[in-house]
RNA sequence: GGCGCGGUAGCUCAGGUGGUUAGAGCGUUGGAUUCAUAACCCAAAGGUCGGGGGUUCAACUCCCCCCCGCGCUACCA
């Protein structure tokens, strides 16, 4: 912590290449990281910025099945899409790599072997579902069955998408393989585990003690929660045919766990960067600083030298991997540094609801770029002013429009335009010279001088919203200066004075060209072209004499244009339409279960019962303890409906009950039967009641 | 239920280690102005800082309880 850092390694979460990425991802990790890195570069820091596509894991083959294609086709498609979007949005990676590249496979295997050879991994044999027909172990995702929680017959082995429960394959009722449709069998399999619990003392010391002050509360709190909950060994391998082979002799059919290989991808990308730069064959690398003297092995400095500051930009869903698992891997390997900070952001909601690609409630990067191809900076700005830095935030199209019209156009664009237009009008588009300075002038120049360091300290503290607000405030200083000095009035009487004022206004614009660079790189470029200045350093910003008197200005197009209401309404409508389309597309989701005989059916004794009593269960959020008159008897049934029905509401209701289901203890109480419920699309439950009152015990057939 | 993060003006959000009249932007209202994409600039109104206790000379800021939102986690036959 007290180390003096001489170089930076900045990573942005590797986007998972199973689909497009939306603007919430941009707000979470990408835009903040890009601002940070661009700023570091302007201050002359030694920094590399790495990212890339995360292309392994079970969801990739899963997506391939959905799209009826191959895993390779999926990653190629989405890598290209995401890569292109990042490029158009100005993400300034030194390399955007791919985890499917050979160098990454090599790096990951080396990393795994290093841990293995040191005896840092434990072997464990456990029972996993195996598909005897396809002859493979089934990843959680490939097993479907009836959800034990909500009864959805197509719940996945890791999660029920209907009710959102986290599941394990063993919990599924009537599990079946999605590969063959057969019932899988349990078979023993061996895996290698990282015993996280061994590192609890180290984690406590490193995070809870050393980083209490400098890590964000949300990040620190998450880590604390995980550490105090008790860490457990985590499997670092999977039975799967898509991924990086486990580099051991007895590991046929096993690959590295995607969360083992993905963060190692940062290291691979760094290696690839230096390899490509030194070989002169740039495939993925787009170095932003001069690496002409770099050596192939220089990647090690960025991952192993104690004076390198490693920073991971991620969204809050990745905290455990970047703050616990990956650091443990780095630490225990004995060769690598651990992150100095992980400034994770929270989530950005959209128009009042959670952003979700699968539910169709999202603005995907490519969708935005298709509709606003000339406005990457507007999106960057709208996101920057509303980053979920301390809590979930919200993006609305109306706010987007307001940020563009009221701030980018009215404050920043307008100021630059005023200064330039006045210069054209009175000085033939050449920078006039400064004469005698008045108090107003001096005050403006003093303020100008203060802003760059103000913005810088906000950036350094990962407070990008604040930094962005300060940036706009500098443009306000310019507008206010013009309003106070009114050069258009003096033009009739005192041209020296007008020249001085416009000189100062243009100097402010020149500084804006510098300080906007991290935030609005495209605008910065335009502004520099307009003012005829070259690439300047951050330290030049605030200088009141950047532009030389007599220098000619170039053509001055408007930096931003207003966005009209109609265009915003189209977007809102598009969003709603997309959600509807996705809902409709998902409608025929439930194929019929396998055929059964009448005898099978008659085994079930389903009746109408009446709820006599209902009470909440202590320490349970979901359970109600019900007394049900089944006609045969009055019995106790535990039912997971507390989140949908208040106890007083269900009393007296007639419900459908399966009465001959084997009793089972739940929360210490024996449940004798099961209340049948209809689970709606949104996961809400409805009771199945007869259309008219019947005698309790009436049989359903 | 447990753990974590939040609950501050109409809206989106800031408010290290407690201290005079609680801030910003947008929105609203009024004024001034016309160089500028009817933009800019000035000013005002607007908040019991989720609720209730407590510690303190003093709490948005510390402690306890409760309520609400979000995340992780357990119970869902």
C-alpha cells in the first residue's frame, strides 16, 4: 500500500462472448477504465490497458445450441461484434485479446501446473451426472428437470429461470440430459480444487486490514461478507469438452474452470501484447504508447514487479472473482502481484427496471451505435454523469437527451462555438493577442488553472462522475466569462479589449481540448483540430498561453447537435417493442413432458382441500405452515408461497393438493402433501381453485 | 432468517476522521442579455437528510431497534 508505483497494469473485465453487451456493462467497467487509462497516459505514466473476449465456459456451447451452430462460431461472432463496438466507442485498449488464442491456453495451463506442482490444489472425487448415451459428464447447464421450488419442468441444473432459484443438479426432480433426453446417472469424477479456506488469514490481512481505507465500501463490504461467511474449496476444473484442457495425464475430458482461465486472460493478453509488439506482427495489439524498445519478456514487469500498480475495473457481479479467487491464485503462485484496487461499480438500471439482455430490456452497444453512429461521446458523457459508483443508478432516454441538449450542446458546445464565432467575426479567425488584463480576466485565468488538478484528483480517487461534472464546470467558467465581459458590445469601441477577452476564451477552449480527452476522446480530437493544436499533455492544461497570438484557427463545425423529442420517443418505443418481442419469442418455452400411462397418472391422489390455518414460519422468507382439511383428515403442509400470499389471505381458500406424496420434514416440521400452484411467467404463483365451492376431499381427475 | 450495500430537494446524485444558514446538475419560477445550436449568465423557491430511540455542548455524519430497495445465502416436495 505504501509502495511507490512506477507503472500501471489496468484491466477491464473480459466480456463473455456469448452475446452482445449492453450499456450497463459500459457504465460498470469499460468507460471508467478508459477514462482512467487515458488520463494516466496524458500524465505520462507507464501504463498498459488490457482486455479481451472471455470465450470458454458452459454457456458458450449452450448458446451455440440455441443458435443451432458451433461454439467456435459463437465466439467468433460475438468477439467481432463486441470488439467493433468498443472500437467505435473509443475504448483505448493496448490489446483486446481472446481467451481462445493458443498463448492463453499455454499461460493458463502453466499457471495451473505451477499451482499443481507446488501441491496447492487438492483432488476430490465426487458424484456428477453422466450421460451414458452421449458418453459425457453433464455440466449443470445441460441437465434439465423439474424445479423443486416452483415446479417448472424445464429448470436448468444450476438455475431455474422461471423462479430464479439457484440449484444444483442433484436437486432436480426427474433430471434429464439435454443432449440425449435420457435420464443421466451419477458417476464418480475427479476434480482439482483451490482450497480457498487456507487463505482466509491472508485475505483478512490483505483486504480487511490493508485495504479498509482505500477500497470502495461496496467492494470492501462484499469481500468481508464472503470472508466471514467462510470460504470453501472451489473446483478449478470441469468435465467439459469446450475450454482449456487440464494439463495432467489423467485428465481426459476435463477443462479448466472458466473462472480460472478468464482472469488469467489478463496476463495472457499482456504477454500477447509484448509478443506482438516485439515481433512486429500486430494481430490483437493496438499499443497506445511507444513500445518500440520493449522486449518480449517485459510483460513480466507488469505482473510481477512490486512497483506495478494492478487495477481491475469490473462490475459488482465480478467482485468475488477479482477480490478473492484470482488474488488467491496470484498470491499463492508466489510469482505475481495482487491488485492494489478493484473499483467495482454497481449496476445501471434502465427506465425503472433491471437491465437484461435475455429479457430484452437493454440498450445493447451495437444498437446504440447503429442509431447514433456519430455520437459515441454523447453516450460516454451520459453514462459518466450517472455512473453507479456507490449504488445502482438509472439510465433513462429522457436523461440522455437532457444531458446532450442542456449540457453538451448548451454549455460545452455552445461555449466553444461562441469563442470561435466571435474570433471569426472580429479577428479573421486568428487568435488575437492579450493586452492589459483586468480583474475579470485574471479571475478567469486563475480558475482555469485550478480545474485540471481538480479533475485529476477526482479521477485518481475513481470519482469519475465528479470529474465529469468538474469538466463541464470549466466550460461554465468560459460561458460566464463571456457573459461578464460582453465582447460583442466592446467590438464597436475597444478592439484591443475584445482581443484580450477572446484570447482568454480560446485559451479556456484549448484547455478543454486537453481535459476532455479521457472523457470525450472524439470531441477532444475535433476541438484540437479546430484550434489547431497538437496532442498536448495533461500538464499543459490550465495554461493561459497555450495558443499563440496570430495562429490561425481551422474550420469550426458544431461539436454537438440537439437531439429532438421524436428521436427519443422512437428509442423508448423500440425498447418496449423489443421486450414484447422477447416475451413472445419465449412464450412456447415449455415442451410437453414425456408421455405417461393412465396408470401413472392414477397413482397421484389429487384432491381439493380447504386451508383452515396459515402462519408464517420463523426464520423463513418463503414458507407458510398450512393446516389443510383434505376431507380425509386435517394435515400440516409446508408451502413455499409466503412471498406471494399473506397468511390471512389464504385462510378459507380451496386449493388443489397432492395428498399421497411422501411426507418430508421442512424446517423441522413434517409436511404431508403438496399444494399445487400455477407459476406465471414472471414467477408469481396462483392457486388452483375449483370454479365453485366443492366438498373438501373432492377428487381431481 | 443471516451477511453486505443503499434509502439526502420534483428527478439523477455528492456529502474523509460528528461542528456556524445540508450541496451539485437537471426541472420549476423570476430577472438580465443577444456573440451563440431560443443557447448562455444571474437569482429565487424547494429537503422533519427512511422512521424511532440513544451517546454528545453539538449527528445527515457514531451506537441500538424498526421499515423499504438491491445483492449473496438458507428453508420451497
